[in-house]
C-alpha cells in the first residue's frame, strides 16, 4: 500500500442490512459496513514512549479504509465510527495510535466530509475478539436516532503481534427510532454537535 509503512496481512469487510425491526418493514433498509485492516504491530512486545510512527502513517490508512467502506456501502455514508483491537503482545495505546485525529480527519474526507467527531472504541484482545464500533451522525453528534453500533467478528485476527484497525459507516439512523432529539433534517452544521 503506497505511503503506508507497516505490513498489512488482510483486509476484512462485513456488511449487514436490516430490512425490518419489531415487525415493521423499513421504507429504507439500514445498511452498515465495517472495513478493517490487520496490520503488523510495530510496537508489540515492548514499551515504546514514541508512538508517532503509527500516528504519522494513519491518514493513509484512514483514507483507504474510508474509501473502501463507502464503496461497499454504495450510497452516501451518514454515520461513522472507528476503532480497533491490539493483539495480546501489544497494548491498547498501540491501536489508539492508529486511530487518532489524523486518521479521523482522513476518514471524514473519504466519506465526503463530516463535522462531528468520530466515535471510537479500542481494546486488547486475542484473535477473534469481537469489536463493537460505535456509530454517530457524521455532521452532528446530537442526532440521537443515529446513535448505534455494529460488531465486527474478525475470525483469526489480530495475531498477538498485530493490530486490527477498522472503520464503520451506515446509510441512515436506527430503524423505528422514536426517542426524540435533533432530526437529521434539522442539523445546523455549525459546530459538529447540532
């Protein structure tokens, strides 16, 4: 991968499409896409004070994963999230270093812009550890009907000396959302919150 200095063993893609909920068929199905990269962890096995090599490389990864996710989604992404799992020879801080602000900014660009901060979840786990990624509206965090999550089931990843970095996108909010708050049609777009 041009511009990304760490070996990638595998890309993972998972798609879910909910057609109905609570017995009500959706006018528009809820489609969620997760795309992840399984990467050799450059920090595995030892403490490293400086994690900037991952931070510096992360925009390339954020762009590629974001573009792949939007391509699979097949329509505009309205919600997004990010996160990852460090293998057991690593630390949570290792995977966090791959998904900080430079990664998030590249993801925003890849989905066509977004004013809201990108929700995130990270952990350390063995191969096959499920990763639940939070989702929130890309332009206004307070759009309550877009608060959601999607769980990636990564099979044999990450190995102990790897990190799994993933992004999630969705085409709409929850099916049958009915708990109020700001509607997507009411977004002002001024502050990433409302």
